[in-house]
């Protein structure tokens, strides 16, 4: 794990000093993070990198994970899709499974930290245990709830309203709530195994060991096997683009403990790609960070053709590596990509196909997009900025201020 001073060459000594000054004002305070999975997905990745840095700064930060069975994660997957705006049949039994699982976790967890920081819908109902004025509670929503299915949001909203504040990734995700909403974009860690520099020879050796040939330009999407990431749409876009651009498509992803649909979507992708030697599918363990790093670095183009998205950290990861990115204009992706400057935003399969052809056939333009994208990530989406805004949020929360919308 990188130490704080190791980030100074990227962000400057002044930024490190600001973090130390802010953290000193939290001396003796405890912060407990709670989410639904220890591995797999962006939330777990961020917490894995964030908690040690908070501890190094002297903040007494910790992290716990709720426990749930298959039925609970099937329900919370429905919630996830519904809150993103998809139609889901959520039954009274589903709501009861959610309530019962949260109640069982209330018996197990100790939630008496000065700040209890709850991540996403899965553990949101834990707030029912809070005792007035004894500590502060923050709800961090990592998904796009700008157009939720009404029934799902009306169930979750009374819990959210019990928090002292909600943290969202974009102003567009804010809902009408009686509590303050704080805008904090997620981040990547430039020194993690997934994002640190790799020599080209090392990256190529790793990728070849995975059985991925590099004799053609590689067009890659790195995502969980999830319908909202539209892997079947990616295959169709590639099929259209391939008529005038010779390349190979790679869909690479894995599973998360709280996503029971992954295996089914993975099989659908395998079935669609069957018999095409220029479409490769790889399912990797959630700890395959160096492998993902290498794959992104040897790719000619990176896709993230999401239909719904929270923030889309795979976009920032690819941009950081100087890669041209073609991505769906949804969720937090437009915060990262300025169209035709730091990447390309698309709205359809046909649009994705068009830009795959354009960028494969114009490598100089593709390279310029990648250069601009890396600089945009350096300025806006690195872990140290994220850490600073969390520290400011903790201080704000402890102070008990009450603006409706907070920009840090």
C-alpha cells in the first residue's frame, strides 16, 4: 500500500499538506464505513485504498461489511436496477427480506463511531439503529438515482431522510430531500496495482499469458457482466465497425459478491460470441488488478458502453493510461469525458460502431484524446482529491451545518 508522501510527485507537496491539516482537526474522531462487499466493484476498491490513508493521517477509520444470503443480494440487485431507472417487480416478500437482513446485521454491528458512513442501498436501513445526537450518519450513494423507479425510491427514501447528509457523485443525481446533499466524484488510485505504470514488455507478457493475442488492434471493455453495461450491444457495435476496420474485441470482467446476475449475463455473452475468433471473453477474479492494468495498456481503444452508470471508474482508469475511450453518455461518465476532447460520448450502438471505426483509422486523433483524458483525470479524479473532500465532509458533518446542496 502506497504511503501518502508517494503521491506528492503527482499532486504536489501542497496538496499533501492540506490533507494533513484537515486530518489534524479530526484527531480522536472515529469513522466507520459500511458496505455490502469486501471485493469486486468500485466501492470496495476505493475503500481498500482510502482506509489506510485515512489511518496514516491519524483518523481512526475502519470498515465493516454487512452479511446477507442469496435472497438478500437478489433483492438488492433489483433495488440497484430499479434505482437506476429500470422496471423491476419488487414484491412485499422482497422488502421483508431486505428488512430482516438489515435487522440481523444490526445485532452484529457496533455502530457507535463518531461518523457512521454507509455506502449504497444495501445497508441503508441500518440507520434505524441510530440514536439522536449521539453520532453523525452519512449515506454515500454511488449509483445514479436521478430517475429511479418510484416504488423503489419511495421505500428507500424514509431511511435516507434519517441521515445527517447524503453524498452523491454528480449534481444530476440529487433528489428532493430534507437533508443536505454533498457532491463528491469518485476517484482512482494512480499508485494501485490497477493503475500504476507498467513497462510495455511487462504488460504484453501478462496479456499473452491470459491467452489474448496481440496481432490485431484490441478494442476492450472492462466491466462486470451486467446488462446495464450492455455487453451484447458492444458485440453488435464491434460487428458493425469490423466491416471497415480489422481489430479484435475483448470483453473482460468478473463478479461481485452482491451481484447474483453476473453468471447469467456472462453466459449470454459467451453464447453471442460463440464461433467468432475475433471476439474474446475473459472472466477474471476480482483481485486481478495487474491483469486489468496490462489489458487496458495494450488496448488500442477502450469502450464503456453503459446504458446506466453510477460514475464508471473504468473510464477514469483507461483515461489515466492515456487511452482513447468511447463511452455511453450516462451517469457520471460525462463528468469525465468532454466529447471529442478527452474521449467520445455515444448514445447508440450505431454511434459506438462509427467511433470505433474513426479512432482505429485515425490513430493520431485517438492518441490526442488519450493525452487529454489523462490530464483530465490528473486534475479531477485522483484519490488525493477524493480524500480531501471526504475529510471536509466529515468536518462539515460534525459541525452540523445544513445547506441543501454542498459543493466542496
